[in-house]
C-alpha cells in the first residue's frame, strides 16, 4: 500500500534542475566544511505536522487530503506509521520526531493508552530497522488532553502532576526502546494566565522536581539520550515559564540542572519572544547549551506561531553560521516543526514543503561555510573590538583595570573620543553577495 504513489524518491539534481520534486541544494554526500551535508543538517520529519496535522484552524475544519484518514483508532495509527516511513524514506531524511499522542490514540485508561503506545512502538521499531531511519527525539504531549488545563509539571493539581510524571516515565522507556538520540521537554501548558491564582514559586520548584525525576529515571534504565528543553514565550499560556533561551538557562542554573540539559531552539518561538533565531542560538552557544533545532519560520504580519516551512535564506544562513561556529549540533539535528498551509492540502505538498526547507538549510549551510572560510564577518568583528587587544582595553579584559585606574586614564586622555562606523549596511551587502554567488 502506497500513500504517495505519484511521488518517487527525491534526488539531488542541482541548482539548474527544473524538476519541482528534486533537491536543488541539498546534496547529502557533498562535503561542506569538512563533512557531508547530511551530517551537518541531520534533518528530521515532525510526525505531528506531517502525519497527524489536518489543516484545521480556529475558523474551520481540516482540509488535508490524507489517504490514511479512511481509518480510525488503532488502524489509523498503524496506517500513519506506513505513511510516515514512506514519506521519510522518499525524502531521504535520516530522522523523525514524535509526541507519544501523535503515534497512538489514548485509551479509556492509562494502562490501555500505554498498551496502544507499545503496539505502535513495536511497529515503528520494525520500520526503523528495515529502513535505517532513526529517532532524533520523542516527547510527551502534556497539553492536549483537558486534564492539563492548569499545566502538567506546573499544575495546581497533584493528581495531574502524577499523571504527567507517568507519561514522562513511559516516554523515557519508549525513547530507550527506539534508541532516541534526544528527549525533549516543551512546556506546552507550563505557564500561567494570572498571578491572582498562581503560586509561581511552587510551580517552578515542581517543574524542576519533574526534571530531576526524569534525569534519575533515565539513569536508572540506562537511557543515555541528551535531554532538551524547548523555550517558547507564549501560546498556549500567556506567560510560558521557558520564555526564551536566556530565561531557560537561568532556570537550569538556579535549580542545578545545567549539566543535564541543552536547548531545542525553534525559529518561530524565537521571533515570538522578540528575538531572531540566530540570537537564541548565540545565547545558547555561549553557554555551551546549543542542542538541537526546530526549523520553521513565522510571518512578519502575524503574531502567532504559524510554523511555516523555513524558506528565508538570510535566516537559514545566519542560523547555520551559529551552528558551524558551535562545531555542529552534536546529537541534535534540524527537525521540521513546520506545517503546510491550509490551502496546500494535497499529499504532494508535504514533499514540496520539506524540499523547500531542506534546500533552504542546505543553501544556508553552504553560504555560512563560505563566510566563515573567508572570515568575512569574523574579521569585521575582530577589527571592531580591536581596542580591547591593547592598552587600556587589554587592562579591562585582563582584569587589571579598576574604576580608579580607568578614571585616571579618562582624565589623562580627556579629548573628544572618536568612534568608528559599525558598517552595518556594508556587511549586509556582503552577505547578499555571498548568498547570490553560486
Ligand atoms: C509547539 C512546539 C512543539 C514542540 C514539541 O509550539 O514547538 O511541537 O516542538 O512538543
Ligand atoms: Co517545536
């Protein structure tokens, strides 16, 4: 049974190809900056958008035409596994990611829900073995079911907290069973609406306790995945606790959890927080916490998480610039946490969307590698901070300077201070030149 019978395996055909179902820039074997593109990018398909998403929005029902929707219940879950692996293999994507509830339906009891999960996990395991596709990360959906109305790890209801803990425990077992390289915590409803009814201190302490239990349990069962926290500033709650990279890092530091986690950063979450994606990567990188990426993009005209496929070459270039300077993503990867638009409802659109995203990241990688090789931006930045390499600047960065010594310096050099242009427009033009060159 094929769910995408009119699409063949997608191949690299180069920038001059006119075949819409071919890669123009993503050539997995091509070596860039010392290693094949495939190893730099480590792409993943997001199960929830590609297989489970329907294209519904607050104003209308789903539009997506998906052959597997003929089924329901566990039959639907099984059909989706078949479709998932056909899609992933035809796209030549090495990884996928899922929430527990994406892959199997909830039963009437937690026991039944876990049994459903076990059945599908066994099926997925078989497909992983026969195709070589790997699990980049899995996670627990602790936001869709109404029981999580007040949160999961930050709920006011201890019974709900226990349920969430049970879900995380099962998630770690599933991750181990499938050899997941990472395990993600995105705080879907870990936040609050109003302080009038919220004990923020208890909620944050409890969230840290849940993370601590997860660390302990993973160790106990020998699941050695990298733990990732995915920041997001708002949506669904007004104040999400893991607002952005800096906030999440402060949380990890405060609770002594920093050595156990890295960050899974998402482009559209960055822009919702008022940051560029590269800003978030830089902050994480400075702390040694750049773990993995959820690739997508928002819309300048819309203030919510639109999760569009990433096509903005400036953004992918500056993102890969940070990734390369980080020495890569390690066990992380680039997961397309992105959905086709409601109007792009044909199965084929799933291919066009992923091809667009993969090509945009491949082009970004190549451009970033060239920029770094030529030290274009690095030299400009070095020159800009040259005053800290000698004299009073060197005294400052080496810790020799005091307020008194700097006052003496300022008094001795009391003449109009000359600044140098930041040359921003020139640098943007250089970036354009690099993007436009083959
Ligand atoms: C929601 C989001 C999630 C996480 C995983 O905005 O990004 O899908 O990536 O729970
Ligand atoms: Co995400």
